[in-house]
DNA sequence: CATGAATGAGGTTTCATTCAT
DNA sequence: AATGAATGAAACCTCATTCAT
C-alpha cells in the first residue's frame, strides 16, 4: 500500500471530488466504490481505511503547497514581491486544485487534533512562519505599514484568499488572475482613496 | 413546538456548543440528550428532528444578524461609516456568539441547497445586497477606490472577517475590539506605506 | 373507566374512523389524541391502554351484531327466511357501521388468540352456530340443497357478505339494499340458467 | 440486487411465512434476520428495505397469478368452463401458496395507494377484467343468469374464494379440491332446491 | 484484485405509557 | 381532566470494516 497503481489513483480522484462536494463524513466508502465501479469492500485492497484516503489527499496537497511556499520564500526579490507571489500561488492553486483546497478548508479544523493528522498542524505552523517572515521583513524595511499586527495581517490575508475557493467559479466574469489582481490591489492600497 | 420552554432552550444551548465543536453530522442526538440529562428519544418531545434543532439555531442567528445589518444599513452617516459599522458588528457577533458563527460558517454551504433551508441562501443574498450598497455608494462618493470590483471586495471582506471565528480566542493578546481595529486599518489603508 | 363521558365517546368515534382506515397497529395513540384536541398522555385518563380502545370498539360491535343475530334466529318464519334476514342484516350493518365492520374484518384474525380478546373467538363460534342452524334446518326441510357441506356454505356466505365492506361505497351505482338483493339472488339460484 | 442468490431466496421464504402469520407491520426486520441466522443489518445486503422484501413477495405472487389467469382466459372452451377454471386455479393457489395469498389479502388494501405499489391496483384491475369477461360472455350466451350485476357477481365470487385462505387447513375434513367442488356447486346452482 | 456475505456498532426516530403538577 | 416532560424499548437503517473464496 502506498505504491501508485491505476486503480488507486482513480479512487483518489473520485474520493477527492466527492469529499470536496459533500464533506468527509457525509461521503461514504460505498459512494466512492460505486463511482469506481467496484464494491465497497474491494476498496480496502487499495487503502487501509477511509481515513487513509483522506490522509493521502491532505498530505499530498499540503506537501505540494508547502514546497511551493518554501521555494517562493527562498527566492530572490523583496519581501513585498515574495508576499505577492505567495498570494498569487494560492489563487493559482485554487484554480488548479479546487477540490483539494475545499477539503483542506473544510476538514482541517477538526482533523488537526486527530491522531495521524498531526502533520496538518505542523504544516499550518510552517506556512504561517513563511508568510510571517515576509510581512515582518517588509515592515522592517518600511515597505509595509507597521501599525498592523503581522500575525493578524497574515490570518486576514490567508482567510480571504483561501475562502475564495467557495465562491469562485471559473467561466464567470472573473479569471483566477483577475481575482488575484483585485485582491492584491485591495491589500496593497486599501479601500480608501487619498481624499477619503 | 416552536415556543420556548426552559428545557427547549437548554437543549438549544447544548446543541449549539456541540455542533460548533464537532460539526452537525458528527454530533449525535445522543450526545445532545446525554448532556441534557435525558434519553435521546425524549429530545423528540421538544424538536421534530435533529435537523429541526439545527434549523432553529441557524434561523435565529441569521434573523438577528440580518436585523442588525438592516438597521446599520438604514442608519445615518456616510457609506464608509456604515461599512465600518457592519464590519464592527460582525466582529462583535464573533465575540458574543462564536458558536452560532462557527455553525453558520461550517454548515451553511452544504445546507443552502437542502429543502427547508432555503432561507440561508435568501439571507446570504440580502446580506450581500446590504454590504454592496455601502461599497458602491462609497465608490460613487469617491471615498472608496473604484479600481476594485465591489462584489469581489465584499467577498474578500466578508470571508476575512467571519473566518476570524476559527482562530480568535478571547483572553489572548487581542480583544475583539483590537482585532476589529486592526482589520479596519488594513482594509482602509492597505499594507503598503506611502513610500512602499 | 367504563362510564360514558362525552370525551370518551368522542375518542371512540375518532379511533374507530382512524383504525378502520389505517389499521390498528398503524394508528398511533397520538393520531387519535391529536384529532381529539388533547395530548396523547391525556388519553389515558379515559382508557387504560390503546388496546382497551380497540377492545371497546370490537366488544360493542360484536355484542350488537350477535344480539341482532340471536333475535333473528329466534324469530318466526322459515329457515330460509331467517337466513335471508341474517344476510340482510349483515348488509345493513355494513351500510350503517362500515368502520366497525372493517376493523372487525381486519384485526380479528390476529387478535382472536390474544389475551383479553377471547370473546372474539367465542362470538365467532356462536355466530357460526346461529347461521349453521338455519342452513341445516333448511336442508332438513328440503328447501336448501344438501349436496353442499353446511359449514362450507356458511363460510362462503359469511366471507362474501362481510367482504363487501371493502369495496362497497354508498352513492355509487348500488345501494346496500341492491347489493343485498343481488347477493341473495345469486345465493338462492346460482349463476346458471336452467338451460346452462 | 434483484437477482436471486440462495440467501436472498431463503430470506424471502422466511419473510413470507412471518408476514403471513403476523402481518407486515407486526413483523420486524429482526424477526426475519433472526430466523435467517444473521444480524438485522445484514439483511440490507440483500434488500434495500423492509418494504422491498414485501414488494418482491407481492410482485412475484401477482405476476404468477395474473399469468395463470391470462392463460386460462385465453384458453378454449366456454365462458362457464373458463370461469370454473379461474375459480379452481384460485383454490389451487390457496393450497399451494397460502402465505402469499394471506399476505396479498391482508396488506393489499392499504398498500395499493402507496408509492411503489401501484402495480397492485393495476393487477387487481386486470384480474377484474379477465374474470368479468367470462361472466358477461356467459350471460350473453344465455348460460349465466343476467339478473345479477356482473361486477357484483365477480366481487362476491372473488371474496368468497380468496377468503377461504383464512380458514381452510389441509389435513382436515376437506381437501382443496373438495372445497373447490363445493363452492362451484353452490355458485352454479345456488342454495335452493327446485321445490324451495 | 475483486466479490459477496456478514459483522457490530451506532445512528435517527417512533411510540405506548407514566406521572408530577 | 389535562398538560408537559420524560421513559424505555424497540423500530428501521447505515456504514466502516473483515474475510473466505
């Protein structure tokens, strides 16, 4: 178990879609097996448990996201550029892997304390570190205003960005890029005009 | 059924706490009844179903929140002042009724399409109208920058604000008021300094 | 318990209608109480149990029916006239007390062996005696053909007659009297014409 | 689900016996599972619901009965012969499948209006057509007396015949054949002697 | 690899009944 | 004579999981 057979991959793909749409606890092993064209018991040849499927989805997603964030945080440029890139990458991820993001957003809160899912808390902490670095560095450099608590700023940004996954639908009046651009504009300059 | 007896209220209070903590589908009727000191079947003397408990919690919460928003939207002052008050009221609500907010945030997405819960979509739409009015009015008045799509702005704000319920813990280094203040500062002026 | 208060009578009337329509076990104490405008628990001021209501309905009905049959069996006239009268009385009862008949037909089979409902078997036996008397007497008198087992004849007649309660609807193309007349015609002369 | 495994068949056999004896609503899923030597939940591996078991029993029975009736109605001979054969087949069915007949007699009235059981009303109507054809044809041919409403005649016959299932016990003083013979004698010639 | 059958625990709900007030 | 709250048993059903074949 752990090697990537075709069936295995197929099951993950199906599970991802269903769990994203209905939630983990409302998605049954049988739902997944049905769509894969096998019996629910047969699913246990590929995964040790229902939780193991969720584990694999979340672990894979967090690994990829964290890697990308590490890469950006270690890249050249200014703190402001790096923060922008982190945000842009998040919007890109929402566009490319919306189901993963939805699952992450929905299930992570409850799971973080569950045995076997400690990696979620660790990853969340590491992500916070990486983003915070940019904010505090930018404040130190005088490019970000320092009247705002950087921890709060991080959370405001993180939540606004990732939550878009629940309402953004490609094919509407906005692309992921235009949503990203709008958000960065708002974040950079705020809502008020100079006169306001 | 529908009027408020003492037991009924007590059950609602318990259910609110448990559902906020574990999620609706992971909270069992027995969990609720156990904490109320009655048998699970006895709960059906007070409520027609498990769903009816959730309905009452969400309906009550949405009613109160919407009323407050309507009042603010209809009050005097500038669009900017009203938007600030909407946001401040949201933070206040998070402080005073965190369980209601958590349930609303967690369960509303799936429930909105379920029969009997249409009021959730209606309410969400009305809230969007009320907030949008302030944003577009502020943009028309030249007090809010108009390079940002007002719909996107609304959603960015809404999600950032309400999501704080998942991490804000009173008694830490921040009060609800200071979180609110920080958010308004960030929203008004953005992250960048004038030089940045 | 046992005296006839107004509420008591009202409950019996309601129960009769509901049990006839849905069956005893599918009719709940709450169904009955609801229609009576009281709470289900309050019903126990008037009756010791749900079964007691059924008992009263069936006992009363059987008493009345048996009395009438006894009276007819003891009346003057020929055996044939008395058998006709028994049958006519049954059709009359179906017209006047259809709910009682339906309940009797539906529930008696299972109940007959239940403690407290032994009177049903006793009454059924007595009724069989009374009807059989007429048949055997008629056969002895040479007015009824004696190639038919009188016990079988009784049951064929009884079942055909009482079963009409399940399909006869007054206000249609037949009255209870015309149904009765048709049945007696068929019973007396059979289906075949003299040539047939 | 729908094909016939051994366990499935075994469950049907058990359910048939229990439902015939106690009635559908008084027979529990556990009763059935207990006799099959499995847990009540395991029954749902074979059937979607308790109702589905009943559906299968009734549908199968109605199908077989209707087929036989159609065959007889389409066979050669006179209307009188065909009516006799219909009646004889009914008595044969009572002897061979008494549980099916009992269930059909007991549950059909209430079920006919329930979703999923519309076939019961359709079948009952088709059966009425088939039997009526013989009666009206016989009347037209002058072999059946035409003073009797054929619809009433059908119902009198149907009810008398099928109701025997509730009292006929093989091994007593009568066989199914002798009961059938007695009924046909009564139906053909009526009770009265020529002198009567 | 998959099936088919089963487990066992637990879920929501129903319902006749009791009883203090 | 009725209420309102509760009981306790049992109902139907779900679901993750196991395992012999």
